[in-house]
């Protein structure tokens, strides 16, 4: 029976010549498809962020750059602006009301960057010294609850406290037979600003308290135990170990309080409207009055630019020079 095909060749001892494998060819269509899928996957997150960025540009950056631009113009907010160069700034620095306002705001800033930074720090450490975790939680909640109260309500309550006729403070003094100490608290130019400062009594900001508490809780217990073994007492442990390790949180609270003190005017507007006279004016209130009452929008923009530059310089100084020698990473300290 004849043998044909591959079997015949094998049987006859003749092998077929080996063929070289065909070279691999590039597949441009597949490569282009994968690249397109990669670009599609990478662009999706940007599409989700795009609306937020657009609103940030429209409602934050555009007004800021517009204020910088309009600060060199005389403008009432409606009509055609007239370029006046630096006249708004020269007028501002020669204005006695602005000089009084800057003096007041620096007093408020000094208070905010000392008392309102230091008191929550001490209170946070005292709360963490409580043995019961449940008690710690309850006390923290009691300090945080005022954060949910609208500021207008908060200041309105204090306005009632300071009322010279039916106010709680004067009525309490009368009940204690201290009638000679009753005052028109917000009507005295020498007392009005300090009465506004006292509104934040007991000077424990709930937000700062939470930030400090989180900072103390990130410190490893082994570090504190090692200090105790070395003979460090509670005060030495706090001053030499805990305080340097929460310096980052302190720097954050200093910056936030500084910005708040320089640009806030809500308390002054509700309690005194800048009075009596100009005793409690602050730059933020001057900006508000010129922009929405006097229709001097260009001058108000100049005030805003100056406040921005002051906050920028103070923030830079704070972040540049208020540094800890020890950066703490949970689990290890890097000197």
C-alpha cells in the first residue's frame, strides 16, 4: 500500500526543511485602542473635578483679581470706573478712621494669637488627662456644641447681656449691691473693644480644641512612658515632649486665628456698628461700609488688597519661622 503525505516522507527518511518563524508584526489598531482606553480612564477624574474648579475660579479667584484691578479706580460699583492710580491707597493711609481700625484689629489679632491659641491647648491637655474616655468625650462635646450655634444668635445674646438698662450683667451687679460698677458697656469708648473681646469667654474655641486633641492623641504612648521612666514629671513631659510634637497644630491655629481676626467684623457690626464714634471700627467694617453704604467700591477694594497683603506676610512669617525641631511620625520621632 503506497504511503503518501507526511508519513511517506518520514518513512523514506527525507525530512522537510525547517521554516523560519514569521516575524511578529506590530498591531497599530490594538495599541491605539489601549492608548485610547488609558486616556479615557485618566480623564474621567478630571471631568469630575472640573465643575468644582470652575466654581472656584468664578466665585473665588475672579472676584479676588477683580478687587485687585478695581483698587486702582474710583468706582461706585455701577457706573464707569475712573483710573486714579494709587489715590485710594494714599487716602486710606491718611484716613484717621482707618488708622483707628488698624489699631483695633491688631489688638484683636494679638488677643486671638495668644489667648485663643494658648487656652484651648491647655484645656485639650487637661481633658486628655481625665481617666475616663467617656468623660473625655462628653467634655469635648460640650465645648464643640457652640460651634453649631449661628454667630448672629450668639452675638445677639451678648448684646442683651450688655444692655445698660435690662442687661444681665448690670442686673447681676445691682442684685449684688454693686450699683456703682454698672456701666454702659458698649457705650464707653474705653470699654467697648474689650467688651467685644470678652464675648469669646471662656476663650476655648471648639475647633482649636479638636485640632489640639487630635495632635496630642497622635503621640505614641511609648514616647511618654520613656519620658516617665527617665524621671520627667507631668510639666516637664508637657513642655519638653508634647508641646514640640504638636507645634504643627499650633502653627495651623495661629494662622487661622490671625486670618479670622484681620478679616472678621461680624461681632463689631452686631454689637456696636463701629461705635461709639469710631472706637471699635475694624478694617473689615470699613470695607463693608464703603462698599455697600457709601458706594465707594474702589476704595473698599483697596482696603481688601491691603488686608490680603498683611495676612500674606504674617502667614509667611509664621510658616517660615515657627517650626519645630522635631517632626513626629506616629511610631518614630525624627530629630
